[in-house]
C-alpha cells in the first residue's frame, strides 16, 4: 500500500502507524522502555526502507509515464509525417492532382478489377495543344495557372469514386 502513495502521504502513514502501534503497546500490555525503543528502532528502519522504495517507484513511474508520453507524441508525429510523405509521393505539387506514379498504380488496380469482374475500362488522355507556345508568350506563371484551372475543371467533371484525374507529364 505504501508503494502507491505519494512520498509525503507515505511518510504521514508511517508516522500514524508508529503512533498507533505505540499507543496499542502501552494500552494492551505495557513493555519495558528498552523493548519499546528497540521496537521503534526496528519499525523506523522498516519505514525508511519502505519510503526509499516508495520514492524509487515514484521516480521511475514518473519517468516511465513521461517516456511513454514522449514515445506516443513521437509516434503521432511520425504517423503525420508518413501521411504527408505519402500524399507528396502521390500528388502533383502544381495542380494538386494525382501524379504519374499514382495514376499508374490506380490504373493497374482498376485494370485488374475490370478483368476480374469482366468490366470495361476507359482511359482519357488530354494534351494541351501548343502549350509551349502559350508558356513562351504569356510566361510560366500563366502556364501554371492554366494547368491548375484545367485540373480543377477535370476534377469537377470526373468525380465518381473510381475516377482518377492525374497530371501525367508536362502538359498532359
């Protein structure tokens, strides 16, 4: 019981027990002073050992709790970083669409599903004609805005569950 108490409470419990035991000894069967002193010396020795163990347990419990909290926080940070990395690995940074890698994985998955269920599958590839000329004439910033606008429109048009809109390459 002493091991679960805070250190101050453990000290108070030990003192209360010592007082109660001395009162009981004096009330039940009075003993010689030497016997009472040796009993109190023995009890005090045991109390000091119990308090030292209590302090040791409290310190290591605190350390273990803080270590577990730190580990939990680091695991949460790592999971968040992994999600961010997975998103970055599958997303085109300019348009926010799936990138070529994600498109290939999605197409492979859908291809296998179509074969398995004897379904038809379609792939639509769009190329912006004379995009290099547009970029050269209006600048790369405007070219980027053009690609972003096209991507946004494509995402609105193709929004069913299995639909994947991706930027395959430069202007595709």
